[in-house]
């Protein structure tokens, strides 16, 4: 069983939602990314999205875009991110989902990606600009490698499209909380619970909510309606603000922040 | 009579291996709805009549097919200019924005957004928004805002909000990225009016349809003048809308050769040009799979052209498909050659072309003496917007 499936199965027994963090690999540098993920595991984070930045991130807000640009300015490549994943695996069994845009993996070669991702211990893929209808090539290589393929449902998704995400997703389904791009928001959208109930009625796989979630109250409020919650921009911003601290201090500080968010699921 | 048209994409916009829909899920319902509305509108006589009415009385169609006698003499061929530069707002872009704005109105959307490089598409979108009473936001890279300052003023005067994009290469690519973000966020109230045959399906199809009026007119006009079809069609290629607009109605005419002209910029080397057919590799940018100028890790490359409207890292997927089929050929023209053509056409014919269109004229000049008998060039826009930039290039100060 894939680490993602195992995590959701265990949490289901415990009756608790999963807590996950997105971070942009290579911001401020790859070694910090590695140490952060290992510390997140210890701080109670259940799985991570490891972001490989793209020059034209159409689904991301300013915080993640700026982090991606900083990382790209340092020369981060997909091969480096795979290396870091391998280093994380030496120290931690936390499920890792690689999150990026299609051009990055298209250029790397899908076969190559499936082989390398499995080798370094990556458990799944989230591609921000890939819809199920365009995913045949990816599914053909991901399925035999037991790499989870996570697709999105949005507040705008019709019932048909929600069913399509259910059919093609493995690991979990990513429920975008807002009609919009990534970015921390002060409040959750008022109709989010209804949106999640509608998706729940049409699906059986774990539902994980992301985009805009930024505070322990948000995480807590979603814990009883979702199977998992992802915080991205709020953590990426913490990393940015701590970026002039020595690595150990940065890691400690950001892991503490992630730990507070994770505690809200318990 | 138009022959049956070739080059039809499948239902999700694939032209062979190119095109498709590579977008965040949030946009999918809206894009599917846009596709359905577009199909309904194109078959609705009332929609077509209304659009034709605006094209005729507001934009100034049909545009003349002008026999350029002095230019013809120089290049030893019979050269016709399809005068899209004479349209309201000064370029072919208005053909598409009037169509898409009417489509938005039909869908009950009151806000339209656009990206712009040269500013022509932004001006044309702002114009359509004004005449139909819609709210309009245009995204433009800060580098383009500087080199096309006149168009920034025009857009604001027309009531549009121009939002400066300061990240990335600060040109058209980044403006599209920003417009897509706005669309993802405001998709319930907003239509994105894309300016070329780019992006996710159905845009390449919609823009082709609204621009094909160029070729339909040219096809009739040339037969009226010459009693036969032309031998060669020439057009500059940014995203590809003016070229497909001219080419598409001729695709079934086997004897008609078609040549697209890309921006060769400063010459060889990633970052020095916008020649996707020379330096591009298969990739996915802004919603479609096509030839993209990118580095070995899949990051989109910077591009360069003296002409803001050609300065983009990807090219319309349909054109790549037509290239593969051997139906359309592509070549490049450098900044200097385009600047030279800008001056030559001005002096030979009294027509100051847009720097984009000057690339097509430059290619004609390069082929002087080796041209077939009858050539049509799409003169996609006029050069008013470029005079400041060209003057600066020539070392002259304008006050
Ligand atoms: C006058 C003119 N011609 C050509 C272009 C290039 O676009 P396309 O290739 O879509 O016609 C532009 C773009 O701004 C333009 O303003």
C-alpha cells in the first residue's frame, strides 16, 4: 500500500483529519526544504506537497509565485527536488506529493518522472494545470508505478466533473476551497461546507481541502467535513519572513507554526 | 465559393498532438460553457448579423485589398496589401474583440479582461467594452507599457483599467499569466477575451473564426482583381491570429503557398528572438500544447523582438499542426530587417506599418526577384503606435 493510502486509512481509524503543508522547494534553499519536511513530520504534519516551481504559475497567488521565482533564481531544477526527496526519505517516512505544472514533467519526460519519483520515494503527483481529460499519458505511467494522481474539484465544478475527478484520482481528491488562486485568506468562504457536502455525496475517496486555509481556526473548522486540510501560502510566507535567520532557527520556527496548525486537527 | 475547410480540431481542441485544455479545474466549466455558447452563436443568424453590422459600420469592414504598385515594381511581383491597418483602432485585433465581447454579452457577463503586448489587442478590447458598456481590465507587462506608451494612454482614455505586470519578463507572457489568474478568480462574472489563437480550447477556434473574415474577403477580392487565386500569402506570426485569419479560408486551395514570418530579433540564441519554429520545443504554456521557447528544465524562456506583438514564447497550436502537414511554412526576419521594411513601405507606398506587419513586408523584400506572380500580404496593423519606439531606435527624440 502506498504511503498516502496508509496515512488516510490510519487516520480514519483514529477519526481524525489529515494535516498537510505545501512548500516551495528551494526557497530559501534546498537543504532548508529538506530539513523543514523532516521537522514537519516530527511536528505532527501528516503529509507534504513538495512544490517544484514553474516560471508561469497560473494557479498561484503572489506569495507562492514569489517563492517560486526566488527558487528558480537559485537555479532549482526538478532533478534537484527529486534528490532532496531522496534525502528526506533517509530520515522520514512522511508521504510526499510532488506538486508542479505540466510543462515541467512534460519536459522531464513522463516515463522518466515515474521511474525517478518511485526511486526517490515520492508517493503522488498533483499537477495544477492538468485535468483528467488530458491525463491519459500521465496515468499510463503513474498507475504501474503506484504513484497517486490527484485531481482537483473546484466550487465551479459540475457534478459530472466531480465524478470525473473521483474516477481518475488516486490517493485523494483535492478540493479547491475558493474560486480563485492560491493565497492565504482571512476567512473561509461561507459556502465551503455546502461545496464539500456536495462533493462528498458524489465521491468515495478522501477529500482534502486547500487554497486559502491559513489559521488554526480554519483547520479546526474543516476537520469534521474534510478528510484532510492543506496549508500553503501561510507557511510559505512564514518561511519567507524567517529567511534571514540561520537555517536551524528558521526550521524550528516554521515547524512550530506548522505544529500549531496540525494540532488543530486533533 | 469557399471549399470545405481543413484543419478541424477534436471536441477538446486538439489539432493532432497540439492544442487541448491544460488549465486549472476551476476554469473548466467556464471554458466548456464558452465553447457551447460559441457554437450556438456562430449558428445564430441574429448573432452573426449583429457582429457583421458592427464590423461593417463600426470597425470599417470590408478592408481594401490594395494593389501596391511601387512596391510591386521593386520586388518584381504583383503585391496586394490586405489593409487591416485601416480598421478602427488600427489593427486586425478588433475583428476578434467585437466578436468575443458580443459573446460575453450573450453569456450575461459584464466584465471582460484581456492581456496585451503591443497594446493593440488591449485597445481593441477596451474599445469593444466601451461600445457595449462593459467593465474592462487589461494586463500589460511593464516593459511593453514603456515601448507602447501611446496605447496605454488610449486604453485608459477608453475607460479601461490597465494593470501593470512587473514579474517575469514583464512582457506578453506575463500579462497572459496574470490575466489567467484574474480569470480563475473572477470566472463567474468575467469573460477572458484572449487576443490570439492561443490558450486552452475553445480560444484557438474562436479567434480563428472571428479573424477568418480577413481571408474570406481577400479570397473574393483577389479573384475580382486577378481572376484567380494568389500564389503566396504572407503574414507575421505572434500568436498567429492575423496569419490564420488570412490563411484559413485558403487552406483548401492547393496552389496557394503560405508563409508565416516570426520575429528573428537579434539573431540566434535562446532569449534573443521569438522564433518558435526555429528554437521551440514541444511544451505546454497557458493552456495548450505547442512549440514553446523554453530551457532544458521546462522553464519558459525570455524572448526578444523589437515588436511587442511578436514577442511571445509560444505559438498557436493550429499553426504547428499546419506546419507538420507541410501546408504552411515559416521563416524569420530580424529586428533590423523589420525596421528597414518599416521605412521602405512608408516611403514606397505612403503606408506606415506596425512593426509586427513590417516583418511580413521585410520577408517580401528579402524574396525580391524570386517571388511568384501574385502575393497577398496581411498588413495587420498601422505603425502609429510604433513611431516613438522607432524614432528612439533611430536616435531621434520626439517631443
Ligand atoms: C498589428 C499586429 N500584428 C500582428 C500581431 C501579432 O499577433 P497575431 O500573430 O495574433 O496576429 C499583433 C499583436 O499585438 C499586432 O498588434
